[in-house]
C-alpha cells in the first residue's frame, strides 16, 4: 500500500502486511477471519471433551469459573481497542501524524494504566473471590483463589494485547491478526491438555494460559512496531482528543460489557449458586454449542471504521 505524505513530509501509512492493495478488502478480511475462526473453533471443540476426560467434571467446572472471571475482567478494555482501530484508521487515512500521535499516546497510556490496576486488584482479591462463593467447597475455593491470583497477570497481558490488536486493525492487518490468534489458540489449547494430562489442575493451567498469552503479546508488539516504524509519531497529549476517544470508547464498552455478561457471567452465577460439578456440565454444553453457533457470523466480523 502506498501512503500519502503527511504534513511534515513523512509517510504515516504503515507497511501493508497483507501484501498489496486488494480490490475487495472487506471480502479478503472476511475470508481471513472466517478461516481463523473456523480453525480456532475446531480446536476448541476438540479441547473441551479431552479436558473433561483428563480433569474430571468438578475440576473442569473450577477451571471454567476461573477463566470466566479472566474473560470478564479483560472485557474492561473493549472500548479502547475498538477506539484505537477507529481513530487511528481515520488519522492514517487523512495523513495527520499529529492526530495519530495524540490518539496513540492516549490509547497506550490508558491501556497500561488499566492493565496495571485490574491486574493488581485480581492479584490481591483473587483468594477472597474464591472464598466468597458459597457453593464451592473449601478445596475448590482455595484452588480458584490461587488461579485468580495468577489470572491477575493474565488480565494485564490480555488488555495490552487486545489494545495492540486494535492498532493492527487500523492498518487492516487481518492476516497477521488471525495468524497470531490461531497460534495463540493452538498453543494455549495444546498446553492446557498437556498440563491436565500430567495431573496439573486449575492453577497450573492458568499459569500456562498466561505464559501463552505473554508470548503472543510479544509477537503483537513486534507487528505493531513494524507498522509504526519510521512514521514520525511522538508522544503528544491533547485534551480534545482524549475527550473524543473517551466518549467513543465508553459507548463501545457498554455494548461489549453486555456481550461479556451474556457469555460469561452466567458461569459465575451457576458456579456460585450450584457449585463446581453442575457448572462443569453447564459449561461443557454451552461452550460447545456457542462455538458451533459462532461459525455462522465469521465472514462479517472485520471491523470497518
């Protein structure tokens, strides 16, 4: 993709990792997303019954509860990642290096701040969350609390990772995004199966999940570095830009929070009220059916600001 020079003579368009301009970018991005989603869904469908076989239904219920907390906490950044894609895409298209710098500054500072606060909160209060669920036994609650402490680091990693994905989306780098997502899905799933097969439980599985996410965070950082390298972007703070991004991200966050509540909070309720065994059964059924159902919308997922 050939970029237009900015005001200072620099080309603020990022390198096109897709390999050239396409006449049908939305179709192309849809195919990338569809292929990645189908493979990731297939991996997930195969992983669920094997995890239940290795862990048992009770321990699988504790694991899904810990992962649900991780997923809900991570959704707190949803507005920022979408705002990064929308505002940076606009700034790049209009060849505004100053505005792009202001957008990127606020997005990254906010992501680091949010990742730090939520990570520390989960680290310190994870054990209390495990003890507060009345339907969980003493051992299950302790196991959950340890896993949630480890998930504190995982929340921080995922918030930063998804923010970087928003930057990649601004460049339409959907091929790179889906390749890395596929690697992350396979790496996490295979690792979880190995840990469970070797006798590891929820806390050990969460350690592997966090490790896999950290490796892919480094990979996304490298991709974003290549996209932004040599574009003349600097640290620049603008109150007007902050207000624009904040209003947009909050509106997006409300929508994303509703989706997270529908997809994960039910597990928190079932686990807290009924315990680990009913939650394991419930999670196995709903997870497999939701993965099958998600295939229908894979081709229309690209974000087109």
